[in-house]
C-alpha cells in the first residue's frame, strides 16, 4: 500500500465498513423482538401459558448474559469475522427452527440456542469495532448500537403490520421471512474486505489471544464497576417495559397504553442518535453520570406521579437509559485493545444482564407481597441510586489492559 493511500484511508471515514457494522448491529435484536408480537399466535399453536409466553421472550436474553463468557473464550479460538458470521448463522437457524417445532419444550430449547448465537457475535462486536474501524472506534461503536436500536424498533413495529400479512397470517413463515435479510447480512460480512484481511489469520490483530486471556477477571474491580453501571441502564429500561401495562391499568390509564408503548420503545432510537451526533462522549464519565442521574429521576417520576407527568417521566427513562447503555457498551473498545476488549465486554455483559433479569423478579415479588404494582419498580430504583457510587472519580475512564 502506498503512503498516500494509507494516509487517505486513515483520514477518510470507512463508510462501507461503518454501513456493515450498522447492518450487523441491526440483526442483534430482530429475532428476539420479533417473538413478542407473535406471542399470542405461538401460545395458541403450542398451548403456552402466560409463563410460557414470557419465557419465549426472556430465554434469549438470559442466554445472551450466560453466553457472554463462553463466547469470549470461543472468539479467542476462531477470530472476529468467524465469530460474527457463526453467531448470526446460529441465531438465524435457531430462530427459523422456532417456527417449525412441534412442542413448547423444543421452542424453549431453540430460543436458548438463538440467544447463545446472539451472545457470540454481540461479544465479538466491540473488539471488531476496534479492529475494523481503528481510526474511528467511538463512531463505529455508536453506529452499530444505532443499528441495534433500529433493529429493535423494526422487529417490534413491523412484525404484525408488515411481515405477518406477507406470510399470509402464518407466524411460522413470518419467522422465516425475518431470517432472510439477516442471512444476507451474514453473507456480506463473510465476503467483505476488512482491515484484518492483510493478516495471516483473523486473530493476528488481537494480541495476547488465548482462551485464558479471553476470560473476565472476576477479582478485577473495574469489571464489576462497569458491569453494575451497565446493569443500571439495562434494568431501568426493562423494568418499565415489563410493568408499565400493569401500572397504567391499576391507575385506570389503559387508554394511553398503546401510544405509551410506541413512544417508549421509540426513545432508544433518539438516544442512540444523540451518541451518533456526539461520539466524543464515549469514554468520558460526565455524560454517563448525567444520563444515570436523569434515568433515576425519570423512574422515580414514573413510580410516584400519575397521568401525563408519569408518562413523560417514563419517556425520559427510555431516552437517558439508552444514552447510558450506548456509552457503556462502547466503553471497552475505547479504553482497551486486543483481547482485553472482549474480556471486559463479556464480564460487563454477564453482570449487567444478570442484574437486569433478577431485579424485576424481586420487584414482582414485592408487588405481590404489598398489593401495590408500583412496588415492582422500587428495587430497580434503589439499585440505580446505589449504582451511582460506581461512576468513579476520573474525568475519563483510564486505559484497560
């Protein structure tokens, strides 16, 4: 490569690779969030109860958390491109199989396997961002996370009005239709010319690659610090989604429910666009601190107010929690290099998503014990306030080795 060409490549934004990262980000949540709109159809076909319908949505999320650490180990063996392509392919096959299984048990098994596929390429993406867009790491992170938010909105918003009619009302075929664009994106990653192509293998650009080096260090305070902060952002968004229907119903505000859910689930897109506009926020403590404070205040408003004040408070949670989530998910590639990116991402993901799964369950038990549905959000709110202590004191988060 000539020096002129090298200089040009370093200065110009790698638009094609950024577009590819956006598309890969888009696939991250599509198969997971295509299931809730089809839940009633699945329930009728496979005789699922309420708990079964919840399990179809939650099992992939649990698998993403539990699969993060094994994924880090596997990425160290097979490299980034292979991990991304394999993860997408496992996700696509398992998602398609979900539409063909004859029993609820096999549906749950396929949902778990699908989540493990997501865990594999989701854990690879932060390191892939550093290797594929080395001169624009923060922008690359913001771009693929924006793709993820658009994917969430696509799956939640297009499944019933567009994809199900295209499938002739057949929910099983609808899952197959969603698999088509995701498969095409996997093929694009497979054939794309990426910066690591000059190396003799996909792992050459990740120094220190070993299975041992890929695993999180659980005695490392920073893994827990960032994991707790990530858990704070994930749980705040999830707990409102989980209990808003019951809260509004208890307050006699059922008429507002459909509009509320649409507006709330549109907030992540706005939050991710904010980071696209200001990628320099990534790696800095102040924007994370401000977003965390606003999220906690918003959740308190949703719990203690009623009517439109409560709804606006929830929308603030949706926006600020997403800003916090994107900043924290983008942190590993901005402060670490090589296998340390994957190691830190995997540890944060396991801690953050495990907390996000447990706290709403504790809240649900508290609501049943007290007879007040708002109590379901109190454990998450207490945790979010306590998690502010994990912000640290540095203006910018230091390098991570």
